[in-house]
């Protein structure tokens, strides 16, 4: 078949991926819940399309039987990933998605044996969450095989899409997360702050429950992991306030109100073209040995488009590892360097 399904193609990021796939001459089937949106986009791009809800098991399975793999782009993935993963395992199709949600990574990891028995690869997080940071983590682990601690940080995401804001809003009040002695541990929102040197600038960064709290452990085996990013003062203060009123913001009336305030769309094409992302990572062991590196790449959504399609291309030519996988575990630390405009340098820790 040598083709794939993009589910959620009418969403902000899904549409970016569909447009780039079409520009490259790829012929994915694009799909989603809204027939009007999907059909309109498909006609513009000259692509086949399907419209169905994930709850429609028969239509979902029929669509998967036409392809080799799914690139799932419809969030929130904590809700939508299970029916799609279920269908992929039923039909023997590989599963990719662009999530950054810890719960999705851990749920997919728990289904490793099930996926292996079905001959299926489960690889959540094939976008900016978490390809660049996953590759950086494995790079550091390879330089210091005995590492026991890992700290990752990033800046430069700029604007975020409607879907990402919706997921963040849904999770308000749930606090943060780090990994300690191999276990994911809940901590207060904005639990720790530190200044990070990204080379071109130093930024005050705050811990966030980024996907690498899950994936970096599966990729490297390092048992202690923290992830940081730079936030505006207002956002950092709101995170700290959520420690006390998060329970209130999580209530349905407030959630409904907050979700309705989220603007549609995401960063403009001009913003994406101008944007850059910067990462820093360091790892150390119990005897004081330490390694560090910096990484620079395209804007976050552009990275998601390029990285996800890079992985799709590999899977379509049967470069696949069965079972639950992370990007760098399956394709190596230099996967991200295959994305044009990405560079990495080792620095003094």
C-alpha cells in the first residue's frame, strides 16, 4: 500500500502536515470527524479523504485497512489515542502521534507486549514533543553511559495552537511531574526554577510536565529526569497560583468557560518561518562526572511537520522496530540532525 492516514488533518498541526505531505508528492488519506472541513481540504490538496468519528469502530477499521500506518493528529490525545491505538492493534497497523502528554506515553509503553504480539509499532510523540529532546537525551546518555540524572530545557516555542492550549487548559491544576529513582512523581506546578545558558541567551526556566519525563527514561534508562522551559512572568505566576485554585479551575463550569476563550488556529506562516528553538541538556552520574550539550532547530510546529514526516518516510520503507518505541530509541540520537536547520554542540558542563 505504501501510504498512511492522517487523522485530525483539519486541525492546525494536522493541516500543516497534510499540506507539506502533498507538497512532497505524498498521497496520504486525510481524515477527521468533520466532513465539511476534511472534504474541502482534500479537494484543495488533491488527496483522498474519509470522515468518521473515532467511536465508529467499523469506519475506523475500514480506513486503517487501506494504509500501512496512522499519523494521529487529533487531540487531546489522553482522550483520542486509546481508540486509535486499539484500532491499530486490531488491524496490524503502525501508530504514530504528535502528543506531548505523559499519560499517553506511559499508556502506550504499558501496551508494548500487546503491540509486539500484533507486529505493530507504537510511537507517540513524533513532533517537537519529543523528537529533539529525546535525541538530545540519548546523545548525552551515549556520552556518559553511567548517567543517573538528566536535566533538559528548551526555549523558543513562541505561539501555540488552539489544540495545545486546549490540552494545557484541560490539565490546569494537575501540577507538575518529574522522574525520581525511575518513578514519575507529582510535584507542585512550577516546582523548581533555574537559569539555563542556551548559548545565545540565558533564561530563567521553570519545570513543566513535558513528555520527556516519560520518554527519556524509556530511551536512556536514566532514573532521575527534570524538564524546564522559559515562561513569561504572568504564566509562571499563574502556574504557582494554580497550586491553590487548580481544583476550582478544573471544575466543569470553569473549564467550559476557559475552553471557549481559546482562539482558533496557531502561529502564522511568517512566525513559523522566523522562529527558532533552542535546547540545553546535561547529564551526570553519582561520582560527579558530567556532560552537556546544546541544540538548535526550526520553530516548534515546523519541527513537528518535518520530524513526523521524516519518521513516516522511514516506516513506509519498513525501517520499523516493533512494540512501544521512542523516536531516538528506534532511530538513534542523530535522527533530529536529519532535519534541515538543526545543529548540536557539546559544551562544558
